[in-house]
């Protein structure tokens, strides 16, 4: 079982969790934080509470929107204190679905496979369609 924490600028994280709920159903293992939207919530502190509750019990993955952005930088500061957390940047839906649907422990090699597969989900559909048309024309 994993614990997934989505953290983003604006409402991206909460919107992604809502979309995940539609696609995979149970999202109880996912928490979402929309930084700079709710003045009353200190994202880093709220995430640290979740880490403390789950540390050494589950694999913890914290996904942020932009590498080097303020949210990512703030979350990366937690790695020193909690070296077993996994902080990933460049959130996308295939990545979160793959992490959330894993039934067992996620090894380092499996994590790298999941990351590679999620990158492959970014496709230039115009180019793909043009390549498909070219193949069909060659077959005629």
C-alpha cells in the first residue's frame, strides 16, 4: 500500500485527485494540497503530518507540479529528515494512476519503469495521426 501526496500551485492537485476518483474509484491513499490557495493551510507542515503518520508503514510518494518551483523546493527540504520518502516532480495522470494501483511494494527499479511509462503517455497526437495516414497511404 502506498501513500500519495499531490502538491501543486493552484488547484491542479485537487483537480487531479477528483479526476482520479472518477477513473480508479477509491482514492483514500491520496491527499491533495493546492498551495497558495488556502491561506490557513501551511502545505509543508500538513504534508509533514501525513509523513509522520505513515513513515515506515507505507511507501510515501509526494508528487509536485514543477521541478524547482516553490512547492517542489519546499517539499524537497523534507528529504533530509525523511530519507525514505520519494519526491517526484512533473505530475501527470498516468504517473499517479500507476502509483495508486500498485498492490505491493514499489522498488526503485519499478519506480523508474513507472516514471518512464508516464513520460511515454505524452504524445503529439497530430504527428501520430500524420504518421498513421502516411502508413495507410503507403499500403494503398
